[in-house]
C-alpha cells in the first residue's frame, strides 16, 4: 500500500509539473492581444468542470451575503470571477514579456505617495493585500517601478510547481517567502523589513486556530496575526493595498494611507483588535468587488457563530493542523 501511494504521489507531482510547463509554453506562444479572450474561455470551462470548487464558492457566498443575493446572482458572480481569474493567469504567465510602457498602461498606481513616505522611514513597509484581483501582477508593477518587493505566500503542494513559481518570481525581480516553515518565514520577513523592503501579506486564507479569531462577514474565523505582530516588532507601517480589474480590463492598484494601530497596552488584545480592523478593510474590498475575490478558498472552514461560538461545520481534520499550529504562539511571545 505504501509503495502504491508513493508511486501515485510521484505520478501526480510529475504530471502536474508537466501540465504546468506545457501551459506556460502555450501561453508564451500566444499574442498579448489574445490573452484576455483566452483567459475568459479558460474561466468558462472551469465553471463547469471544477464542480467541487464551485460548491465551495457558492456555499461561501451564501454565508457572506445570505439573503442579500439569490442563487442565480451567486452563480453569475462566480462565473465572472473565474473569467477574471482566467485572465489573471494568462497575464501572469506573460508578465515577464511586458515592457515597462505596456505594464504602466495596464496597471495604474494610485496613492504612490503613501508608499514613498512610508519607505522614507527606513523601517520597511508591510502592505496588507488579499486574494483579490491580479495581485501577482500588482507585485510585478511595483517591481518595475523600482520598489524592492517580498511576497509571503503559501506554496502549492506540488514541490516542482512551487520551485518553478519561485523561479518566475525571481526572474521578475521579487522575493518569494514561503509561509512554511514558520520560523524561516518570520526570519526572512524580518530581514526584508530590515532591508527597507515592501513585504506583502495576505490574511484572507484559512488560518491556524492559534491565530486571532475575528469577525469576517458576520462569522468568527481564525485570521493571521502577521501584519500587526511584525509591525509591533519592527515599527514598520502597515499600508492596505488592493488591485482591481475594471470594465475595460485595465487594473488599478489603490494604496491607502498608513493604518493607525489602536493600542491599549494589552499586547494580545491589541493584536486581535487591529487584525479585526484590518479584516474589515479586506471585507469591504470584497463586498465592493465580489467577482474578483477567490471564493473557492475554504475561508469559512473553521467558522463559528459570532454569538454562540458554535462551529458551523464538522471538526476540521486535525493531523495537518497540528503541524501548522506549532510555533504560532512563539512570535506573539517575542513582543509581549
């Protein structure tokens, strides 16, 4: 049985890697003008074949919006969402070929002065963003503008694809920091801030239970403490930043003024309070542009009723999470 599982895993890894390479090879042969059309086609196909992800997305939208929208509206949002993601994938695969002039026309920066002023403090900048819009393209635009960028991200399960993505990011000129192992991620994040770099963090994915539990669309969900904890440790300002695709398929990166931390002197309470506030900023961006967020994430998997604290879903398998939970209190302790 073990031998069979090893063979199965080996085949899955190499088949996935081969598909990934063929996809990039195919996209690199397309004209840039055709990327939008092909991306929409990929999204339309995904709507019908990714049945499990579709179920997750529709369930998440029902939780988030309840009676504000009906089932047909949810389906239309998700259909458009996948088309947007399809176009995003095409653009990311070709972004290394975009000239500076083309990229600046494709992606506009608003609020650049806030970023420049924050970097002038020489403490690094923590940019809070989310899985909304073409966030990899946002990183590319910042790099092309001359900013030093590091992105903390969760690696794909396929190690060969993870290595390939890291290589692409290096080619673009940004640093990829895997979120695991935890200590290494924290160490590299601190090093990036010490070098006065931009550190992009996303707090809208399913987090370990030892992180802060805060309100997200009316439910309690565990949410990564990273932005606030790192800011308290280093003094680096936090700047919310989101990228949105508009109706003409151009992108706008909105950079907001520095986030003012609310401090009471109780570190643990202050971390949770400020993460809750940052989460509401993310929620507001999603509400404004619901067709651009990754609804197929299992964001509500550990969600609890905000009044009773009762779990919405059966207990999440603990084997994986025990490993992920290890060491998550260590960083909190270091700033107490």
